C-alpha cells in the first residue's frame, strides 16, 4: 500500500506542476452583424487583435512557420466572428472534394479548437479550406488519440473563403449557441493548426512537439473576451424525418414497402447540458459500414455513426479498455440476434439522453432507450439505461463512475432466468498530465445478473509516457469468466492480458528523413480457469521511417502463439462452413514478416501497400493490403481498397483465397449536392454489396437522401437483398 501511494503521489505531482508558457490574444466585443463572404472588408477587422506567429509542427517543431497565418476574432451578443488570412507560395491549393467534414491531413485547410470550459479534456473544432468547405468535430479525452476525434457531430454555422494570388481569406460566423460554456466566462483555451500542401508544412499557433498529436488539448493558449460571456441561449432544435423504403429479401422471398416518420429534439439545459430526445428514430443505412476480412476468433468493433449518440459520447463510451473490456458500446442498442443467431435490426421505440457539464469540475451523462419486441425472432422489449458521473481532478485527470442496466420488464417464455437483466457498475481513474507526457487509466467494474452476484469483475491498469526520444506503456487487463456487459464490447472473458510497448525514436538531421522509430511490443494472455495457462502471445518487433515528403516505410516481425481452448471447437479461419475446424486443446506457433509503404496522401494519386508472409496456425499465409486514391479536384475522388489473403492449411483443413475489393466513387457537384457509390466484394462474406447515395443538403444540416442498396451472393451468383430509400431530414430551430 505504501509503494502504491508513493507512485500515485508522483503522478499527482507531475499532473499539477507540469506547465507550459502562456500565449494569448484578445477577442473584442462589437455591436455589428458582420457579413460572412470571406473578404475581410468589415471595419471590425481593422481593430481586431490577432493570433499570429504560428510555430512549425512539421517538418520541424523548433522554428516559426515559414508560411504566415493570421487569425482575428470579434463577437457580439449572439455570434463569434473569425477572420483568417492564410498565405503560401502559390495558388496550387489541394482539396479532396467539396463535401463537408473532409479529412484534413491530405488537403490545404485550417482548423480552430475551442476548449470552452478550460479543462483540457473536451473541445469543439471548426475547420475550413480555400474553397470554403467546412468541417466540425468534437474532441474528447484530451485529444490523446484518434478515438477522441469525432467528425460525426454536426452543428449550424457559416463559413466562406476567397482565393487570391498567393493566399486565401476566410470568414466564419459561429453562433455562441453552438458552444457550451460557463455563464460569465472571460476566456477560453484556444489552438489552431494548419496544413499547407504547397510547401509541405504543418503549423500550429501554440507550439506542439512532434511526438504529440497535433490536436492534443494539452497544448493551447488563451483567447480573452473583452466582456464576460452571457447566458447561453441555445434554441430548441427539432429534427423530424420521413423515410420511404421499399425492400426485397430474395432469400426469403419477402418484399416490403414502408413509410416511417419520427425525429429527434435537442434542448439546452443551462450553459453546459444537452437533452436529446428521440421518437421512432430511423437508423437506416444511408452510409454503410466497411466490410473487414476477419481471420480471428473474435468480433470486430465498428464506429458509431448515429447522430443521437454523438454529443459527449466519451462520457458513456470511454470506460474500461476499448479493445477488451468496454462496458458500454452504443452500437449494441438497436441490434439483436434472431432465432438462427444472425444479427438483425431491433427497432428503437424512443429514448432520452442528458449529457454535459454541471459545473467547472463535474460532468453528467444519462440515457434511457426502449427497444421493441420481436416475438417471431424471440427478441424481448428491453430498456437500456446508463448513468455516468465524472469529476475533474488535478490538471487534466478525472474520476468517473457509471451504472448500466439492461432489463426486460415483461415475462417472456423464451427468456432464460439469467437473461432477464444485466447490470454493471464501475469506477475509472483517468490520468493525463498537463503536458500530456504521462497518461494512465485504472478501473474496476462488476456485473450483476439474476442469481449471480459473486465475483464478475473486470479490472485494468494502464500507464504510459510519451516523450520525444523514448515512449513506453504497459496495459494489464483482468476479465472474470462470469463477467458480462450486454451493452458492452467484450471480446472474451476469463483472461489476464498484459501488453507492453517500448519505442525509441531517432530524429536525424536530414533533408529527407524526419524520424526513425524502433518498437518492441509483446502481448501475452493467460486463462485463470485453465490454471493460468498461457493461451496467446504476440511478440512484435518493428521499425518505421517517416520521410520529410510525408511518405512512410515500415517493416515488422511477429512471433505468435495461439492455444485453441475447448470453446474454440468450431474455429475455421477461412470461414468455410463445409471444412473441418482446426483441432482445439492444442497450441500453434507461427512467425510472420511484413513490409509496408504509404505515399504522400496529398498527391493527386496516392497509395499504400502492406504485405505479410509466414506461417499461420498449422499452415501458411500470404497477405496483401493496398489502397489507392485518385483526386480529380475538386469534383471527384476515386479510391480503391484491396485485401488478398492466401490461407494454405494442410488436408483435410480448408485453404482459401480470400478477396475483399472495395472501389468507391465520390462526386461533388457543388457544396450541397454529393453522389457516392461504394462497391464491396467479399468472398469470405459471400457478398457483393452496392451502396449508391445521392445527397442534397438543401438547408443547413437538412438533407434529402436517395439511397440504393443491392446485395448478391458471389459463390453462387444470385441476388440476396435490395432496397431503395427516400429519406428527408430537416433541422428546425425554434
């Protein structure tokens, strides 16, 4: 106990006393309403203070940016106005398309981050490119990794840009109602980062070391308001929808035509809380999930895209370990298994979701969603509820607690006693030092089922240090055999897992090489109920080289051991149902080597390729993964993803050539009309899928979709499922 207290005191000291110099500018108050046309000719800009003197982030992080950027801000009682001047060496600006929520790293653009509660944990991001195309995102968990960067968030604001000789200007008008903040606030933490593809430079207003992510919330200055901000007056937003769909299931020879009506409402409670209400929501596939070739025994988690679950999603979904022991995974809601074990849609009747800041140090999250019964498929009507509370401690750390309950309130004869309800409680401590060098997570969760209250624990500990030359982390997970979370993402139970990474980074003084990284990454898993038998290990050794032209090389070696336990008696990595499974109750040793290359994604034609070769269980494997993209600026983006896996196992086990081919064509006729078509061919899934979507954004955040879905069996070519959607959504502020 004494040693533990000493270690924690060291982390607390690091969190409290790590400091960086302050950088700030003033935001003046005006009474005018500025015209948003991108020209910066309003008189208010002449006297506005500037955020300038950007620091280079890439290719160096030790000098001022060579290409100047100037940001000015003023505000009135309703709106924050931003004027931006961005200079470069010419007019060969790079953009991917005219569609909103573009990917920043492969184009010219500038992004602005606002930490409105000054806590270094959450922020709003707004971005714009030379063509006036906009994007917005929510950043959570301090911007520690890409999981905390959510582009699915949408909000109303205006932005326009104008291109001149060697520079462009942009004007943004963001309603203060688009933010959440404390009444009477006099400053926000602020950061801006910019990509300039003409000179291959990335720059930031507040200095960020290259070993940290460019959007890390640990590195921000201050924007100081001339007058304190008033009370947030967020309007009531109603988002009704109408969806007409006709579909035909060729395998069951059942057709259906439906008209669905429903919608969402967004209500502001005070300056920091959101109340979301949904009635008969429609989560039909206007955007389909990517198919992934799966050669493992485990489920693959896919990202949440549904708008209802996006705001403050970190309050609900960041508990536990995201890979092994996440107790809440929102995609579980609205999906159930039929009598044959297939995943099907489970209609959501309605729900409420309250989330946000209670005050400077406390956050609250609550949701309750009711799903419909489906007696033909033995699916009960369930209530899905979660309560989460988070308390800020020290500089950027927090302690969080939660309670989850999934329960059926009717007696169904097809529901077993142990499935009547599932409850999970837990507490997490999330460590983040002020300079983001130290990161950590420590958690304990417990599940409760009918007649099963003993044990059922999931615990974990993670600690890592991120520095310029040497990085490491260690991650330990324990999941009890009887632990359950019906609303969580738990790949498997009955494990003790240890993952440790040690990485050294070299920064040579070279005009071609930016850095060289070497990593040792062992992962080991034991099974407590099998007398702590080691059932898995994966020892990875890798090297990567990042070039100054933004291309990357990498090589790796992996030594793997897998013990197939008794419950793995039906595992066949090729997915061939007619072939015998691999023998279980024995271990398999196999080694692989890999090589990868990624070109500069800002080029007109960019590509990446990775190849793996070696042993695989009791056979051999050869894999190739490639991605290609051709940009026809600014109207079209044509891309292709290709995965090939050759699995050769000895007789009588299955061998296979597994193909996944996914071409995509994105056409942007204007900043409001888009047409995207995606083909996905997978012989492992026995499916050729076609999703073609025409979108017209006829008003802010209001869309008309026409979506065509078609699916065919490929092993014996035949139609499987076809649908056409006509969906209308309208965002109305009252």
